């Protein structure tokens, strides 16, 4: 059986028939929005628990190689497979990434995700703001950066 390629505007996933391994390209991108650089983490449309875990491990490795408090993150979880096990793992993932992140936003929450989101900050120790659109999320991160810049200027 040949490799099956699923195209998405921000990444390509290749599911290998032999071992069903998730191969990620462009899962993480650095994007510019006005005067801010944002680490865009794209978990959208990952449809199995195992592949979500693989993508999270890949993203965590990238984030934890950054300098402390050096990045703003925008995570897209639109259409991502989700259950309570993934919620628990995401909470740990977010808590362990916290030392490297100045601000975080997420887009694409629906259904069960929204129910769990209410306890996410308490469990993870992180404040990650949820938005309906990427534009709103980017503006939020920009405002965090501007507020941080004002603190340093004083």
C-alpha cells in the first residue's frame, strides 16, 4: 500500500501504511503578525489519540528548546480528536511548556473541549485564552506583547 497524503493549508501528514506513524511537516511554524512573532502549533484535524500524542511530543520538544519566556504560542485544535486522556495529557503538556511561553492562545475548541476548558487553567497552572478566530487570538497575543513592552519601558 502506498503512503497516503492528507493536505492541509498549514501542514502535510503522511500516514505510513506499515506502521501508521504520524510524519509531521510544518506542524510548527513561526508566523509574523504586525510586530510580533508567534509560534503557530497546528493540531487541527489530527483524528486519532496516538497521532495527537505524537504531535504533542513533537511540539513540546520544539517549545522546550526555546529560551525561557521567549515565545508567544497560538495553537489550532480545530477538528482534533479529543477525550479525557488527551485533556489530561494536554494539561501536563501546557504546564511543562509554561517556562518558555510569554502568552498563549488557542482556536478551534468545540463540544467536549469547551466543557473541559473551564478546569484547564486550574489543572495546568496556565492561562491559555480561547478564541473563535485566529485573528482574535493574534490580537490578544499582540496586546500581551505590548503590555510587556510597556512594563520594560517604565
